[in-house]
């Protein structure tokens, strides 16, 4: 079993600060700015809405704790691909990489790039016809930055993340302080127009906003002292994200109320418009554009590491396994993932891409978390670990059971889009066996 972080020639350059900002930047994209109104439409009150956001955050934190131990055990490029390959065999690893390329990372990145383009067009009063070209231009821009080394990409990503946190802080302060929190209790009251609505329908759009907590593990081969750094970065980043999401939703509800939030596809802009007028709306639109572009940067960079690890194992084209001799970056893999993502951004709608990506992403997360049981049986006693999941085995069991329930309900509520995502994943089975027959694959 090869160690991708060594044999492939990656250099460990990412500090704890870099890694924590990657966690934050990989989760906070456009979801908190774009999806709260969808979640409000699918809940019966502001209180229920907040409970969904906080509950999803706690669920994600459980998954992040599991990935913290997985990263400490296998600090290699490839993340979930490596864990699934080790625990369940090369077919499982291939299916993750296949779905990651076609749906999970590419779909979520294309969806968020569309959000970036929408807000950019709004800031500069551009025609709606410019949205798709802008989405493609943004993807090409962030991919181009990372062709010249992870150090440069990390510095720019840190800037993106700090700016998006500034946008979140501005939104929270304006929503809570200037608009006042006096209407908060009323905002948490039941919404008569949505009486009797459950809350499971809100799960997918909220979980989409939390997607991305696994991205840092894909870059584990480039993190300094990964056994110590990965767990700390994941815990720090997740706590910051949960707090930010809760405060932003409280700000939305304080200004717009639950009914107003459910009627607003651009709640952040509407809050700032209410508090600070057109200037405020334009400022938050700029912040959202930066936030979404930073998310796209992380997904493309981390996804390229998965393809590189697959290529090294012979489960994908050998060319994608090559690193640039000077920059130590998987440039072929990065360009391939970017090209496919651009095609999705041109051809797909935001809603469809969101459902495809979220279903596949969280299903993969559940299986990834499940690998912790295999590692506990096979690895324990071989080497000491700096981090172990507290309360094991309950956190991974609770995570897997909850995600499994959400996936079943999602198939019931949105059978077409989620079913298509599942079929795309299963279509990788014959592709895998065909690939192994046609190409001389090196065993993992």
C-alpha cells in the first residue's frame, strides 16, 4: 500500500492556521447565503429552522471528529478515497473517485460557481446572459492560481476565507445590532402559512451548506505534523462554522422574520438592503461572491488530489498521477476536474446540481466514517495516535444512522434528482471492471 504523500512527492507546507482556514473555507461557500430561504420554506417556524441548522452542525461535527482520527491514521493525499480503498477494497475507492469527479465535487463546485456568477452580475449590473461565462471564468481563475504551487494557492485561499468571515461578521452585526434583536422572539414563533410542515425536507439544503468538512483530509499529504494538525484544524474550523451559521440565521430571522425569509431567495442582500440600503446590499453581494469563489478554489484543489491518488493506484489515467516537477502540484488532475466542472456549470441548473452533489457527498461521508471501524480493528497497537474519537463507537454510529435516514427520506421526497445521483454512482461498477480488464492496473 503506497503512501501517496511520500511517493507522489508532495511537500508538507500547510500550517495549523492554513488547515483551519481550509476547513472554514471549504464549508462556508454559498449555502448559508443562498439556502436559508429554501430551508425556511420547508420548516414551520424560526425555532425549527434554527434547530435544523444547529442540529446539522452537530451532525457534521461528529463526522469531522471521525475524519480527524482517520486523517491522523492515514495522513495521505486522497482522503476518503484512501480510507474506502483500504477498508472496502479498490472498487469502493474507485466508486468514490468516479462519483466525486462526475457529481460530488464537480456538481457542488458548479452550483456554487453559479452563485458566484449570479452575485457578481448583480454587483456590476450585468446581463443575466453573463452568469454562465462568469461562472466558467471564476473556475478557470482559481484553477490557474493553483497550477503554481499549493503555497501560493493557500495564501490566496486564506485571503478568501478571511474576507468571507468579514462578510459574515458584517451581516451578523447589521442584522442583530442595527436592526435590533427585539423581534427575535416573534421570528421564532410558528409560521401560520406553514403549519404542519415537518423539518426533514430542509435537511438537504442545510447539509449542502455544511458539505466540505472532508476536503482538508484530501490535502493531508501537504499538512505539517498531520497527526496533530488535522484534528485541531477540523475541530476549530467546525466550531467556528456552526457559530457563524447560527448567528447568520438569527440575523435573518430578526430582520425578515420566518415568513419573510421563506419568501426571499437572496436573504443576505435583503437584510443588508433593509439595514444599510443599496450600499449594504452591494457590499454583501461582493462578500458572497468572494466567499463562493473561495469555496470553488478548495473543492478543485482537494478533488485533484483524489484523482492523483487514483492515478497512482492505476485506477485512473496514469497522467493524472504526475506532479509538476517544480511546484509539486497535480496539474493534469486539476485541469481535468476543472474542465468537467465548467461543463456542468454551463449545462446544469443550480437546484439539480445541489441535489446530485449533496446526496452523493453525504452518502460518501457515511461510508467514509464507517471505515473507522476497520482501522480500529487493523491498526490499533501498531502506532500511537495523537487523537482518538471521544465516546467511540457512538459518534460514528450516530453519524451513519442519521445520514442514512436522511438519504432514505431524500430519495422519497426528491426521487428523480437523488435517484439520478445514485444511478451515476452505481454506473461506476461496470466502468471499474471494464477499466481493470482494459488497463494493466497496479494494485493499491
